[in-house]
C-alpha cells in the first residue's frame, strides 16, 4: 500500500518500510537492548540510503538528516522543547525511536549499507526561553526597529554589551558578525557547519553553548554560527526558531513584538492564511497578478530581506515570467555564499497576500545562475511585510495579516538604471542543521 505526501511523492507506510529488514532489525534491537543493559554499545539504525527522515515530536521532516561516515560524531539538534517527546529516525529500511527529555543527549549508530558505522547523537539542549524576572507573567514584549530595511532587536550574548541583532524569520538559527566582538560578545568555537542559502553554501565555525538575552528573556544553551566577514551593519542574526511553539505578534504601528503562549483574541480581526513549512522555514501563499494572468506559490517570510519580494528562477520559468510585466532594471542579491545573484526587476501590477492587494510592486526575478540555494518560490521581504501587522502562530502553522498605517504607501521604484541595490541580503540564511553539544559535526542538506 502506498500514500502520497504533501509534495505528491509516493511513499510507503512506516510498517511496510520496516518490514523488509524486520528479522535483521529484531536481532539488532535485541543486541542493542542487551548492550544498553550492559552499558556498552548504543542502539543501531539500519540504512541503505544516506537520506533519513526525522519525526521530531509532532513534526515530520522528510530527508532532513544526511548520514556522513566521515564524521566521528554527528549531532542532531532536536527542535527546542520544554517537555518530553519522542524523536524517530526513519531510514529507507528501518526506524528507531527515542523518548527524550530536555537537556540530555542520546547516542545511537547508523549502519549505512551494512558497512559504515556512523556514530550519531540526539541533543535536546536547546530549550524555550526563561524570564530573567521569575515574577513576570503574561505575554512578553520586545521592542523592535527597522534598520537598513531589516527587522532588528537589541540583545546580548554571553554577557556582552547591547548588540543590534536582526530578527530573521528566514533564518533557522543564530549567527554573529565580527562587530559584536567590540561589545564583548565572544564565542567559544568548537565545531563547524555547512551554511547554505542565497549565494550558495559556505562552511563556517560554530559555538555550541551560549547565553542569549533579549528584553528580559534568556536562552541558556543557544548555538551560534561565527560569520567571519561583516555582511551587515547589524552585529548578528537571531532566527525564528527561538520562538518555536509560540505565537509571535509583530506590531509595526507600535514597533513591538509580543510573544504569546496562545493565539490572542485580537487575531479574530485579522485575515488568516496557512503558514506551512518549506524545509526548516515558514511560508505563505502569494499571488502575482498581471491582467488576466494570476500566478501563485509559497514564498518564505523573510524579515531580513530588503526589497519587496524575490522570485527564484524555477518559479519564473514555470510561470513564464516576466511575460508582459514592465521591466524596471537589474539588481543583485547577496547572502551566505560567495556568489552574487543577478536579478531582473519587474513591476507587478498587483500582489495579493492573505487576500489583500498591493498595487505596483517591484519584484526581483532571479536570472539563471549556478550554486544558489534559493528556497522554492522565493522570499517575501520587508517592504511588503512591514505593511501588515502580523501574527505568526508557530504552534499551528497559521499566519494572520492586518493592514497597518504603512499599507497605502507607494513602493519605491526606478524606471531604469543599470543596477538596483542588493535585495534580500540575508535571504535563506542558516538553512542548515546545527549541532549543540560536545563535538560538533558538519551537516549537509540533502540535494533537492
């Protein structure tokens, strides 16, 4: 029996996927259980393919884990949680489950192709924030600002002075720029990771255990990536997963972020739309309208992206863009990799987000290039996002939009000129798995 996943791929149920190696698996489990009782060897996951699915609590992540025999220890950083949960690794022939608790590690071995033993660790060190003042209660409020076209908060790392940090809904993890050192922010580097996104992929040093503080909130075991070159006037980046399981309200009229445990009652006055995962990031549907032509797709929410929206080359080709849209000029995008992505800037007569129409929006269409790790569809950036007060329900995968005082402002555009300023400068930043304890292994993303 087969079923189809959300992407339309044919898959077998877990029972059938495990049945092919059932006898071997039972033997492996018996040996593993005996070994655990004796305090010796960890349990074993059989795999013929290096691509492994992970069900982390109630979230299924297809192909998110890539087994690498070259690593002495590979560490899977479990999604942050303050409660016990089950984590299951699912290979092409087998599965292995762990009932995990916060603040611990769990080791096992992936036997790849019957030959290579790959030592693997599940880490649950990343946890939800705590309040510095234990007497505080109710929703938590964080002042925000828009600097250089990106959403910023003020924070501190490892007891540093105040740092300007980009709050990036298009980033999975956190990163630090060299300017942070001037405020006393130091990282104890203890590993590496492969950082992929706009402009390709770059291997970078990591620090697995840091204390992050923002507006009376504290994260005690937060991993950071060290970016060796200053790529922005900000001192670093903090990713959306700091608030995994929370409801984040972005109020651009009052310039505050409010973090809720549950959906606030005011959401009833907003327009709701689905906010599914695209890889480790979240997206909403956006429709480009030109005359009778309507082209829609999922676009990553990117509060670190300047400009209005970037559309990748695959979406443009699939929908025959720009078509009859007016061409305004050229632009360049830079991100985590060394490549510069060239774009054609076109004027979209109408852009529809959550049922709201924005007229005459300059959109950047990626020109054919090699090596870019662009997300499917593209990214929806701050010149659009800042026109809405937004509630992002990371618990239930829903986004809520309400036009604010900026909604009617016309978009800045040029009628010509050789090159626009760089757009979506951090788009897709830190689309990686990052490790958080002990020896840190280099992660690789499964090719699309």
